[in-house]
């Protein structure tokens, strides 16, 4: 019984040679396409996030001035995410303090004595409840020291239930992914190996002449 040897007809460098033969813009197109698909898939699969914002304002009493109210508003914005404030807010929001720390952000203005309390959650109603709970707790703690600060903190605007997600949509993440993929494709295009400008082509060696050709030349 004779074993038939297995013949490998393909060449290892064939696929690489074909890849190098592709036009340069194909790397950009492939990178942009792949990045767009990955980015769009991420936007579809990721759970949407909702944000709600409530506002509180610092008002000076008769024994204070607007400049003092502005300064205390900046201070209240920093302490809004501290444990003392969040500890009371968790009772009204119905979520643990760890969730409040992850979802609550505050912002202040250098021109107005106002504090914006923003909460983010996968549930739009919970985002509004958290923002209002933190604002309520912050107002309560600030007014406990009104006699010494001479600044009263009032709720300026309550957070309402958001109707649209604040996280990026699938189209936006797809565009971002396509841009990133195109950039990576461009970098790959820059670093790919190239033939040296002064490289001479390979010379062909003529085959041996036959005896008839030699006699014809004599």
C-alpha cells in the first residue's frame, strides 16, 4: 500500500503579497468600517443613561452681602457629595450612599450663587428622585448654620423626569468608532514597509543556450 503525499499548492507569501497589492486607501476604508461597526454595536448594547438636574440658590440675609452668598454657594457645591449630605439623601432617594456617590455630580458658577445637582441613572424617574433628594439634604444642612453664615439656601428648580437619554446614541458611537478606525488605518498605512526609492529591479539571468543555437552563431 502506497501512501499518497499531501501537496501544498498555496504559497505562504501569496496572501501577504495580495494584501500589499491592495490600494493604500483600502486600509483607511477597512479601519473606518470596522470601527463604525464596533462603535455602533457598543451604542446598541450599552444600557442608556438618563440625567436630571436640580438647582439651589444661596440668598444673603440682611446681615450679609451678595459676595458672601457667592462664596458660600461655591462651598456648598463642594460639600454636596460628602457623606453628611448623602447620608440624609439616601433616605429620601431610596438608594444606598454608594449609588449616590457614583451618580451625583455638582457644578457651580463663578458669577451666580447657584449650585446645580445632577444625578445619572438607568431609570429616568430615579435620576430625578436622586437629584431632588440631594438638593433637599444640602438645603437642610446649609440652613442649619444660617445663623452663623447669614446665607440661606433655597431650592430654585426641582429636577424633572428626563424624556431622552443623556448617553450617546448608537449613531454617535458609530461615528466615533469609524473616526478612530480610520485613524488607526492611517497609522498602519504610514508604518507599513515600502520599497526603497533607489532599489534596482532584479536582473533576469538568461537560460543556457542549446548546441543548435551555438552552431547558428558560428
